[in-house]
């Protein structure tokens, strides 16, 4: 092979790799900028603290507990 052909191939390879690296860097910067804009103008709403019952303890309704227990039993029986 001639040195000119090898040099041409090497320069083409380096040019192509440079273009890919620049494109990926711009893609990362654009993605970070868009993420920052979305977070700035459309912030995620804050979750409010869960209120406790009047007695000050976290009591669960017995009907809800029964429904959860039935669902667990049904799931366990299937598997």
C-alpha cells in the first residue's frame, strides 16, 4: 500500500472520530440544558406530609386490613 493511501485513511478516520466526539458532546450539553429548563419551569410538586389521625397514631381501618390480607392470601395461593 502506498503511504499516501494510508495517510488519507488515517486522516479520514481521525476526522470522523472528531465529528462523532463533537456531536456527542453537543448532545450531552443540549440534554442537560433541556433538563434544566424543564426542572426550572415545570418543577415537580412537593409531597405533603401524611396527616395522622386525631389520636396521634397511625391507625388503619380494619376493613382495609382485611382487604389487604385477602389479596395477599389470594396471591400466595396462586403461586
